[in-house]
C-alpha cells in the first residue's frame, strides 16, 4: 500500500450522505491525515462537525475505494494519444491505406512524427493487430504508400514494429521482406521513437493522469521501459499530482537501483508521497499477436513462441530480487511461460506477480495461490484477442484469460490495462472481466470465466473492496451503484469525484 501523502495532505474533510455499494442507508465518511478516520451514520446537524472541517454533501452517491491500474506504460499511453491510430485496420492493406491518406494530408510534418529539427519527421502509427489479418505486412507494401517518408508502425501490444525502408535506414536497423521488428529490437526502437523533449511529453502525461483521475483512478504501476524514477520526480516537481505512481525497475537497471538503496514499496524522497518504487519487471516471453508467447503446444503455423529469458537466468534474477527487496513481476503470456515463471518463484522462495497470465495450464492454477503469486491481468485483452486466441490456441481457449479459474483456485487478481494496449480506464477492464463481452452485438466469450462485480472492484482496489476505517483516503465517488447498474452503465460508469489522500484530484470543486 502506498504511503499517505506527506506535505500534500488536505485539511479534514467529511464526505456526507454517501452510500457504499449495495447499501441503502447513508453514512458520513471522515477523512483526516490522509486516511479514513470514521464512517458513521449521516448527521443532519452540521454543528456537530468541527468548524475547520470541510463538508461535501454527496447527496446519496456511492463511494468506493480509489481504483488502481496495475499495469501501465504511461509515457507510451500519452504518446499513443498523439500518434496515428491504426486500431481500426482489419488488414495490412487497410493499415497502409490509413498511412497513405495521412501522409497525403500532412505535408510531411503531421502529428505524431519524430525526428531531428528540420528533418523530415518519422510518421509513427500505433495499434495495429496483424494476428487477425488475412494478409501480411510487408516492406514493399509500406514503401509503396509512404513516398519515402520514414514510417514506423507500433503494434497494439508493443511487441512488434512495422517499418518502411526509410525508417530502417534512419534508425540503423535491418528488416526482412516483412518489414517487421519483434521483441527486443522492437522495444529498443519504440524507446527511441519516444525520445521527444520533456517539454512535449510531460504535458501529455499530465493530461493522461487527469483523464485517469476522472475515471476514479488513484494510482498506477508504471512499467515504462526506462529508468523511470527521475522522470516521475521531474513531473511531480512540475506539478503532476493526479495520482500515485509505483515506478517499475527493469533488470538492466537493477544494479543501479540497489546501489541507490531502492527497493519495492520505498517512498521516493521529494515526491510528497506520490511516488514509490515498484516491482522488478522481467519479460520472459512475447505476445499472442506476434505468436511469440511461449506455449506448450505449437502454433498452427509452427513453433512454440519464444522463451526470452532462460530458466536459469530467471531463477537467478528472482533470487537477486529476494536479496535486494524487490517484488518480481514476471511477464508471462503463454502456458509454458507461466509454468516457467511459477517454477522460478517456487525455487527462489519468493512471492510476486505474473503479468498477464493469459494462457495457463489447468494444473498451474492452484500454484498461484499456494506460492503467493498475484495474477496481474488485463481483462480487456480477452475481448481484443478473442479471435487471435481462437486461431492460435484452438480447442484450448477455455483456459485463456482464465479469471474465474484463477480465483476458484485461490489466486489473488490485480486488474489493469497495459495501456496503451487497452485504454487506461478501470471500468473498461472491470466490464470485460464481468461481462466477457462488449456492447457490440457479440455474445460473451467464455462466460464461465467471468468475475462478479464485487470481485472486479476488489481486484481493482488492491483488495479493499469497501471503504474501512484506517484505509488511505483514496476514494472514488460514483453516480450509480456499481453492483446493480446495467452492464452498459457499469462500463461507462460516471465518476463524480476522485480523491487521493483526502485531496480532490477530480471533481469536488
């Protein structure tokens, strides 16, 4: 749990005439010192409240613990909002047509480009999903529509970049006839494409944080693939105060983190309690979209995917994490990768998190609970990837995105988005987890794996579920009861206000 805000603490506050989900009786919630100090039946006599205490009448609205997005790439999410959107393309040719149309109207300097001042800017697109395309990306196809303008298109899962020849030359990378970079080379280029001035990126991050607060978010776990502490300290000193941030560390920076005395859960000095050190993030396989998720059975087109960190290397990293006080967060999507991750947790004698857990062997479900390994899952991916899963894991999707199976076996779930892979909106994630369908006419996908609304709320609020005395004063105020509204209302839940440590970050003016 994040530490309460220090110098940013708000004066005492009473949230009057509020209800918790499922309740009919109204209560007053007293917030003091960044925590919930009392929850008592609503009082009509304002004279009983100390004169210096601010009282906000919620008029019977519903109050829940503030929501967390447990897996975000915050800079990439902010950048994606300012890049060419390819998510609607249903084929490589459609994606190329979107690029052609954009270039035709951009005069070589359209929004979302990167490059040296005075140079022709690189056009950056995001969000394509080639796993469900009937045709294939190719260098020739992209070259044919880009008129020599350097162009780099990043897949929705960030594990693949589609380049034209001009971009490959500009960034000094080699691509084959498909024009694709995958895994580590794709990650490296994505980082390079994000090297925009802080004066450009930080305001975009500020806007993204405000938008998240407007959806009831009080905190994120940021897995941006960089040394992230200093970027967040700069943003916070520049006025960012929309939410709490736990900044992940990657293996290449572990020595530096240890040398500087960092460990998971440590509040970072100079952040007013908003920034803490997050988990140690280790990627051991790829993704479903690129068919690089490491699986027991072969893909229909051959191969088992990639194990990008050997079992011995993973065990050594987890032992190091245990010694250094870091919580490991192991990216594992395929069922073989999840087995490898759980084996390493068991051998290292450390609890932690598996990020994604999209495809899990039936015999491994109970190991999550027994080993104390949290399944950090992104339910919206189940709906985004349902067709790709059916095509690549045929006959086995009953254990794909297996939320109910994990809970039934005693696992703890933590819900997130993996933004920009899915929107940074916990209601989108919770709706996907509970309905296993969108409002798009398609029926639920493996409805037997759905969560209840209460389970989804609990998994989105770090196990809190309901406000209790002593909790951090991180609160979301809703216009409807999340346990009883329709599925459509739940997915688009109106959030009237959000507070972090008793300070309004959205609404409440």
